[in-house]
C-alpha cells in the first residue's frame, strides 16, 4: 500500500488536488495524508498553539467536504505542520509514493504556469509529483503515466 501526500491550503486548487488524490488512492488501495502548513514565525507559544488549532479545524473541514462524495474513500490522515509550505511538502515527499498539488494556492506570489510550492516540490521532491491544473480535472491517469511525471 502506498502513501499519497496532498498539500492543502483551503484554495479551490488544493481542493481539486485532494479530490484527485482521493480517487487515485481509492483505485489503488493507497492511504492519503493531507498536509496544511501554518506560518508561526514570531508568534509566542499561545499564539502558535491557536494558529495551529485554527488551521487544524480548517483542514479537517476541507477534508470532510472533499471526502464526502468519494465512493470507497481511502484512509485519510491530516496534519497541520508549522513552517514554509515548500519545505514541509518536500520533506513529506521523502516518505511518500506520490505528492499531489494544485497549480496555485493562496500565495500572493504569481507564476503564469505553476506556483512556487509546486515548483519546489517538482525540483526538490523525493517522489513523483502530480500538479492538478485549474478547473475540474477530467484526468484518469494510467499508473505508468503517473510514475513518469
């Protein structure tokens, strides 16, 4: 059984990525780990705990919303990790068989093709990365295609 890691920030793109990952994992018997990051730099202990708790509630809500319509849904773990999204997801890729991301999240940095987190994961990740394009993906990828991504 494999592990599919999904970067979730609550954006429409990350919801599409999570939905795609859930269907992919359900078809292949994989587990899914949804990861949301939170910036806690400069926060004291109480503020940091509050920021992580709020992010955990947002992540749980997103996972529940996206998971609800998936037939035969896989096991889904979700974690909030303090830190830079690119660093956190590149580190998570070391234990993953696949990382799934949206093209752009909630970052203010703009790139005409991919977001900064997607680019970092593609360049530095330790496993294949699937980037879900804008709109509802009508992608059903064969396993051999995904492994070449």
